[in-house]
């Protein structure tokens, strides 16, 4: 008797089974492997608080894909349970829902992963049965002293921020505009904010 105990829920034919038809089952398995390496879109029922994605035994489904895009309209956070809870899988999941709500990816009673709207995360399922965990695969990725190339961007802090947050060039320009200077030029000694020409002297901030 065939079984479906692998992580892709492919049909495993028992020795001696399906004489004359095993080719059909094999071809189906190959197609399902292709789906598992691809992209799928799954719609959540409007305003649902919970949703279940089940990887079917030996048949096509959107949740089999490596990359899953969830759509639909939500008015509150939605918990999505991926089953069966024995699957050990890696997924890239995009929250493409409307309504500005989080989706929460779960597999069992263990840890889950929250994905904000318009955000994508790589997660893995540990397949631990009823107590299965979902893990943010890159949450602890080591990024000490990275070397950036090109033109990297970062959020611009509010004016007068005094933390260890990265300062963008836009933030620096804003802060320079708050500096009070005096012109060294005797013909123009009025304070001019942010003007360092003519040998201006920094006085302070305003």
C-alpha cells in the first residue's frame, strides 16, 4: 500500500504495487517536486482570524510551493496553520493581504512567526507534531561588521535623535539646518542657520 510520509507528501509506491500504472504515479511525483520548488498564491477568507494550509497527499496545492504569497482582506491578525504538523519544510512567505494586519505562521503549539503586512520572511517548520515550532530562519543571522557596497539606504531618524541609530545623509542635512553660525565677514554678521561660508563660526543650536 502506498504511503505519503515524506516532507513533500509524494506517493511512495510499495514494492510490487501499481503494475502497469506506476509510471503515472511517478510522473505525478515529478510534477509535485516541480511545484514544491516554485511559487504559490493562497487566498485567506475575508476577515478570517484563522486559516489552514494543508500539503495534500500526492496532489497539487498552492501550499506545497517554496514561496507562498498569502492574499485576502483582513480586519485583524490571522493565524495560519501549516499542516500536517510532521512536515519539515523551508518556506518563504509573503504577507500580501490588505487591511494592514499581521499574519502568524504556526504548525503546532510551539513557537510561531509573525509576518507584518507587505513583508516577506524565510521560515522553517520543525515538524515536531502537536508541539511543532515555526522558526524565523534569518532572525539570528550574524551581521557583525558587514561591508556594504553600492548605495545602501536606511530609515531617516527624526530631528534631534540622540541614539545609536544610523544617521542618513538626509538626517545630517536636517541637523545642519539647526546650527546657528555667525559670519566672519564684517559686512554680513547676521546669524544664518546652516551657512558656513565666509569663515562662519559655529555658535550652537537653536
